[in-house]
């Protein structure tokens, strides 16, 4: 009997994320496969749900709603920041994406929307927020040894 993907499975897979117009955002096909531990937070909850029950050798393509992907856009995630908050060697320009450190040390991406006087308008929504995504996976291997230990 083949292993099926469970809550704590370790998976070796290829994946791609595309926009519904066919534009590929990222892909491991043609490169090294990626190893993902289910429940680790690497994948969104919607992406993980798409994997449950799949077996080694399975291929699947699903269209995820924005909520299953990177969530809906939130206007509260757009902030004005003083230009003095940016590193001296990186001048903010419209369209640039910076990694900002939160007070708890986590890094989050922010996209500069505009520059007004001495402030930059920065969008901290995920760049793919609000968009349906086409998620394609090919499951190469499943290791449930860890999953079985944690279920006892």
C-alpha cells in the first residue's frame, strides 16, 4: 500500500505557481525538487489542503482562490514610511520590493507604490494577494515515518 500525504508528512515534490493568465510565478520543474514538511508553514493552508491524500507519482493541477493562496488584499497593509527608514545604499523607487524587519525580527516583503516628499507609500500585502493561482504539483516521494511517530 502506498503512503498518502498526511498532516506531518515529509514530501519531495515538484511544484509550480502560475497566474490564471498562464504567467508562471515560480516553479521547481526542470530544477531540483523541493522537500516540504506538511504543517511547517512553507505552503499556504489552501496549498496543503490540495496535497492531502495524494500518493507518490500523483500529479495534480488546481486553481486556488485568493483565500486559499496568499489571502485577500488588505488596504490596512499599505503604510507611509519616512525615506530615512530605508538603507542609505538603497534608494526607494516605485515598484521596488524591500525586505522589512518587523519588531519581532520576522522579515516581510514590502513593495514601494509611490514616493511623496520625504515618505514612501509601501504595500505590505503579499504580491500575489487577491489573485487566484494555478497550483501544479508532482509528488515524487512521501516519508510518513515522522507522521506516524507524532500520531502515537
